[in-house]
C-alpha cells in the first residue's frame, strides 16, 4: 500500500475515534491510538509514522526488534514509541525489558520476575499492563480476573522496576462491535476494584480493536489497538515468529 493511501486510512481511523469519543462525552486526547503493525513491512510503519502516528504495537518480539533495527536510520525513528501487545515468554524477558514504551501483556509472576531481574541490572523502569483473560478462555493468554490482585500485589512488593499502569484484554468475540461491550465493562469494573484494593492509580485500560473500538471507548478505554483499519488486511506469513 502506498504512503498516501496509508495516510488516508490513518486519518479516517482518527476521525472515527474522535466521533466515538464525542458520542460518550470524552476528549479524543484521552484515548491513545496504537497502530498495530504485525506482519506489515517496516516501510508501512515509516509511512504511517510520517503521517503523524507515534505509537505502534507489535505482537512478536523478534519481528518488533527487526523492524526497529530496519527503521533506525529513518527520520521518523526517533519519535516512534513501540508497544509490545503480544504474549511474551519469560525466556524472552531480556529482549523485552526496557525496550518498549509499554508492555501490555504481563500475565504471570514468572514473567514479572524475569523482567525485574533484567531491569534491576540496568536500573531501567518498565511500564506494564496486566493482560486479563476477560472471557476465561483456556486457549488464550492472560491471567484470570480472580488472580489479578495477587499478581498486582506481587509486582508492587517484589518488582520495583515494573510500573504497573493498568489492564489489557482481548474479548472472546472478534470484530463484533457492541457484542464485545460487556467484556470491556467487566475490565473497567475490575480496574476500579483493583484501584480500591491496592490504593494505586492504574489509569490505563487497553481494549478495543478495529471492529469494536467504539464500544471500548464508551466503556472507558484509554488505549485502543487498531491494525486492519490502518494497514489493511494482515499479510499471511508462513512460520510466524515466536513471541
């Protein structure tokens, strides 16, 4: 896809996001747009960044690091903020810790401890979100809602280099618009319960994608993750990289 078409697609998404915010009385600047570039080439990331987009999300550690290296000499590289939005294996913690503006997918004590060990060596801080398996689906990553407080308490007590910023989820319905709204509402309520229990801010709710972000915004999303509506259909890749 050429840069002009990508810029036009980004503009349309931003317009729809503005309308979604207006419809529920929220300010557009209170909802961060993360452009999900999974499987799309670095040249497309450069084009979308050139059109003004700052935040980009990747699902696979290897792919993210390769794109960052490829874009390192591009004029837009300095202003891109990278987000890790896919499952991270604890053995990849050394590659991830301190390398992303935000990790959306903290889902275990094991991963928290692995990140903390790496961060303690460098002295860096790493903002994270806890990924909640909001639909309690056994095939999906994420911690169950009932276990979220225990993980948060572990991070607060044992991981001083992790900054817990909030929650993230993937609803069990895909591109289903308002059908996903009850799951977004559940995540919002969980965030409120954890704030009261733990006495910390937890300001972020990362929820909503191309097919349902308006419902997520209505339920309080502060971060939406949009891929297809910006970059177009995701290319099919054989042998996808391991997270």
